């Protein structure tokens, strides 16, 4: 049995976006219980030269739901058109909305895009991919990077998280 483009992309996106939703929720609950301003969480950075958690959240959505839009259009570029300033609850709602949209995507539609050309464009740079290679070598690694960074920012802030929180919902089961 082969793995489908939907399983590679949307199912993986749902797993990671779901996990980021969970770690963000835990971070907010723990900060609120400690009397901290939860809105300060979205400004956390690992280093002064790194973009804040709010950018990591935008990137999680961009490299999941945005990647699906790129598969459909045959073109993908850097994040644009996303919110710049939201409070903590706004970022949670942003992730929730992306998760809901991902859940509504039809597997047959995505599987029908297999083999399609997808071009990454950033300024004068253009990288041609097939849909499968775009997902496996560009979209998923970027998604995992930004999901990991979000997790790390919250761990750095002493949020009680473990590997199961990062992994999220696992696709279990053996073929019949």
C-alpha cells in the first residue's frame, strides 16, 4: 500500500497544527494560573535576532494550510497577508481556524494534485518542485521547524510539556 499525497500533507499538517494548538493552550493555562500576562507569551524569542512566537504561529499556518493553497495554485512564497498583531486568544483562534479549514479538505482533491508542478518563488529565486517533493522537502521541514520553535519557546518559559504534546495525535493502526 502506498502513501497518498493527502496522507503526506494534510494528515501531517493536522497532526502538527493540532499539537501546536495543544502546547499553546497549555502555555496559556499555565501562565494564567501563575498570574502572568498570557499576551506576553506571543512575544517570546529564543534569541534577540530571532522572530517572536507570533511569527512561529504564522509560519505553522503558512506551512500547513498555506501549503495546501500553494499545492492548489502551483505556487508558494513567503508568508504574507497574515495578521501581525493579535493577543494570545487571537493567535489561538487563528490556529483553530486553520485546523478547521484543514479538516474540511477533501482527500480526493489533494490526491488529484499528485505530480503537479509547484514553484516556490521569493524575489528572483524560483525553485521548481513536484507536489510530493514540495511537501516532503520544503513544507513539512518548515512546519516542523516552526512547531518545534513554538514548543521550545514555551518550554523555555517553564511550561510543563513533553514529547507527547509535541507529537500530537498519532495516526495509529495497521492496514487490514
